[in-house]
């Protein structure tokens, strides 16, 4: 964690004005190799975060980050390796055709179909997350977007979408991945009907991973409210937009994730092996 330079241009109200305080800063890289190493470390930490939150379901679940030098390639977690066992040394580098360019493990077919299609369709998307979670999968069966019931869900105001294309079908055919990619647009959160949650980021794997965790939590909150039978008070558009601006940006997603990264860095040093 670096020391905040108060003279640097602020991009968030959460950045301190006072000089000399310890505060997470997005690093500048001296080389492509340094940036690649950073992205891979944070991809591993994102996998550990998915384990921490109980998002494992057999071999289902895949997280990806583009390579900084070869953007047509992306790093991802290997097939049939539990999120808790993902390390720097077992990550694989894959192209949009599903060929493993670097690494010893196979790629998850569904991961390649979905992520490859999205990365190819949207060159601005650098990271993507998907897992079969309990509340996200349950809520996606309704085919409904989330209601603006809290500050948390306001992070997804005008930035999440229900996608019905190929709903419920296992995404192992390339046409399925393309249909989802075309339907999702530039939204941060995707509620794939009868399947589950996906998140994308134009910023970082940190951002994509944190907002996936948040989206699952929002689905849980929505289902808890629905179970009471009480109609909730909804945020108006102005309030939801204000909250999205200040607590729902890509930078805030990255900043939230630094708490998790520092925790795993201190408690799970094996992830860097």
C-alpha cells in the first residue's frame, strides 16, 4: 500500500486530502512485464475471494483478465482447480479460440465460450467474472432486474441487464456465447436468466470481482425483502444516480477489492507461488 500524494488529481471523494497517509494507489508500471505480474496476482486474489465468499460449485466459475501486451489473449483460472488452490503458477493464457497458449492445464469450455465471446465483442472489456452462486442463480430465474432498494444496489443503477438469450442452456457452443455477448451491451452486471451472474470491467479484475461479490449480495438482499411480502421503499432516480456516481464507479470497485487483496496477501502467501 502506498502513501497518498494529496497534490495528485483526485478521482474520488474517498481519497484523502491530507498528505502522507497510507492509502491504496493504482500503480504506475515501468514495464509490460510488471503490469502482467500485477494483473496475474490480482486475478489469483480474485479467485481466492470467490473461495472466501463460497462461490465454488465443482469446476464451474471462471475469471479472466486480458494480457496487457497481447490483448487478444487473456489469463484465466485452470479447469478443475478449486478457487482456493489457484496460484500464479497454474494460471493459463488462452486465446479467443480457446487454445491454451501458456500453462499446463485445460481451459473450462464454458468459460472460453462466454468470456472469449465477450472479450472479442467488446475490446474495451479487460476483465470478466462468472460463478454459479446461490442467490444470483435463484434471482436470475425470475427474469427481473434488481429493484433500487438500497445504496448497495444503486451501484448497478442503469448498469445491469437481464439477458434471456440462451437462458438455462449450458454455454458450451460458441453461438451461445455470442448471443449472450451481443445482448449484454456495456452493462457492468449481467443477470443471465436461469443461469447466473456475470460482471465485466473496463478497469481491472479487482473491479469486476468486487462488483460480482456485490451483485450476489444485492440478489440476496432482494430475495430477503421479497420473502417478507412487504413492498420496499425504492430510491428515486436522482438518489440512485447520485449513489452510483460516488459509490459505484470502477475506481470504487477497485478500491473495495484492495481490502480483500491485502487480507489474502497477508494470510495466503501460497497464492504467489
